[in-house]
C-alpha cells in the first residue's frame, strides 16, 4: 500500500515508521552471482567447504549484497510525496554492517522517516533510516541512512 504524503504535511511524517517489507531469501546462487558481478570471490562468500571451518560455520552474503537490496525493498516501502513524478537514489549518509547474513537466511527492511525537506524548487530530499533484519537473529544485518531525491 502506497503512502502519499501531502506537501503541506511533510513535517508530520518525520519520525514515522513504515511497515516492514516482506522477507527475502538469500541463497548461495545469489551470493555467487553477486561475487561474479563485483569480482569479490573471497572464500567466506563462495567456498562452502572452506567457510564451514570458520567461526561463521558457512558462507555469508557480501555486506554490499545486502545493501544492494535497498531498491528492491523500497518498492515495498513505497513512500512518496504528493505530485512526485520520479525519485532517484541520492546517496547514503551512514552505513554500518552489524551482523553477517548466513547463506539461506531471510532478510527484510524496516524504515523510519528521519527528514523530508525541499532541497531545491520541485526537489524533495527524503532521509530514511533503513534497518535490514535477519529472520531469527537478534542483531540486524545493517543499518543505513539512505537519501532519496523525489522530483515534481
């Protein structure tokens, strides 16, 4: 369900926590494909036998793989300002990788609106705190402050 924020009520949405996204599975095939795309073939990601011998007990997703799922999760978060025609990634203010995502884990995103303001005429900067949870784990995979520019 889309959340459309009226432009005259932007301040009211600061601090709003959005509903969590659906769970998303990260399997070895996805980890391997990401390793191929980024040329990061460190054994902890792509060698199940060697990874079994580490304290993690198996392969884990790249932190940047988990981070790269934010656009996928954003489709489900679906928060827009009234009248917006398009949005684009503006960057990240802060990213912390808290816990590794073990192969075959499921992750989802939680978001909180930290700020919304008109940066330039007809351009609104939305700052979200994104927490990517790992199903069944106490610590999240990552916490990021994500900036999205929305254009009228």
